[in-house]
């Protein structure tokens, strides 16, 4: 039983659906009308601006008609009908997210236990089967990480991974870059340096939001890849050291890369990025491209460094990491605004050759959402 009541002198309504009551303001409802004069029937884009809605808009009459809510707006005198299901999926009269560092339900932070449920896809299947592609992209969106196996051992195959959901983002490193090391077989003592887990290119604004690393050769001893959920690390810092979390999110770090002729990339962004309402939206962490930090007041600098060290210790904690070795024809993908990656040291004979490229999370989320919609419609 759905009922509606006009409240606050017509400035809002209280809609009761299945025993729960949700309030909606008149101005919000009028702005979110779906009639043909407000929204373009084809693409759903809004045809009016807020200036076209009178100030002081009120609801003069309200009634429920089956699945529809009928509202009469004054002073326009316009009758508009609303799909109650649509209203229910856009409720805003709920408990507020008050905890700093909150995440939406679409995001699941993880630690080393993810090893048992890595979003894993078969290269050919995610290419040919929309349901398999939707499942894999959904995993990447949720965990910020995924792996594909069984792909071609062929230069440029990484572009076919980007084609699954979007477009390559070209940078000064090119459309793609080579991560190639020949281990010198005459010097078996040589050990390839491991790299601390990092996000790529924090000196860009905006950063590339997706990285793809595709393996073509990996016969050296070691050379595993490792990923760490920067969100899980930031949340652990928040719980272990709230003041440190606050410092790393309040003040901007600086990042810089000027390692080649004609390039001078600089950014000023916090290591832990929060939306104005406290949502955790980004992590930037990269010792190699961290520039001098000059935006932290003298009084806070030592504490800031202590927090930076603490976050680094959490990131280095094996309990937070997932380690795997890519075979030729396998690749992994990360949400570069969240998940850090690293290479373990390697040694012995053999070679390691990966190709990398950047792409974007918005395209990935869009492709995933559109696929899910299509699959749901086909199932109805
Ligand atoms: Fe990297």
C-alpha cells in the first residue's frame, strides 16, 4: 500500500511505500520530472534549466495511482506523473554517511584474502560472451583489480583488453610502453630491483585511471607482480591512526616527473583523497615521483611524515598484498586511483617482457553498466 501526504506547506511530500516513509522536496521533484517537456524523450537529457522552475515551487495536489505518483505543481499549474520505482531508486531521505572514508556499496576493500576470489576472466570468453564480460568488468569495478588468462602471446594484444571496455589513454610514454628486462645470464648474482607498491603517474592531473599490464615473456626467477588495495590501506590507517589519516587527506602532496626532454609534469593532490562529504575517492602513492612537500604547515610537517611512514608500512605489510606471477598471454588491470601495484625482484636466467598501457575507469564503469542493463532487459 503506497500513500502520499503533502507536508511543510507544500514544500515537500512524504511518500510511504511498504511501510517506510521517504520525504522528497517539491523543488527536487520538479527538477527531476520525466515528462516530455522536461526531459528529451530520446536521450533523456534535461531540456530545462533551474531558472525555468519558479522559485517557491510547491506541490498543490498529490495522489497515488497504481505505480504512479501524480503531482500538481504551483504556481506552474503543471501536472506531472512519476514512476514510484524510479523514486524508490533515487531516495535521498536516508541516514547520512557520516564516517570519514566511507565507500559506496559498489566498492569492496580487500586484503590478501582476495587471492581466493580474484576477478578472473578467460580472454576469448570475455571478448565473445557479454555475460562473461559483464561479470569480469563488474569485478574490476568492485575490487579495482582483475586478471585475464589465455590471451594471445602477441605484441599489442593489450589493446584488445582496452577494447573490451573503452579506449587507450595516450601519454608522453606513447600509446603503450615496454616493461622489458633481459637478465644477464653471465651474471647470475644480479637481482632485478623490486619496486615498492605505487600508483602510476600521480604527477598527472587527472591521473590515468586504469592501467593494463600484459605479459609476453616471464622466464626469469621471481618477477612476480603484486597488488595492494590503497582503499583498504587508507581505511586501516584511519582505524589505527585517525590523526595521520586526517593529515594525509587534509594536505596536498606534490608529485613531479621531468625525466625526459620537453616534459615537466606536476600535480598537487593529497595522498588520500576524500570527497567533500568524506567519501574515500582516491589514493596516490609513489616514492619515485613524490616531489618536495611544501603545502603542509611547519607545525604539522613531522606528524605528516609520521603518517606518510605509517601508510607506507601498511602498504608494505604482506597481509595486505596479493601476489601472482603472470604467464605469457596473461594480463592484469588495476584502477590506478585506488589499487597500487609492484614488481618483486627477479634474478637468474631468462627474460621478462610486459607491455603496459593506460585507459579510463569511467569507460569501464559505463560499459559494465550498459552491459548489465542489456542483459537484464534480455532476461525479462
Ligand atoms: Fe607502475
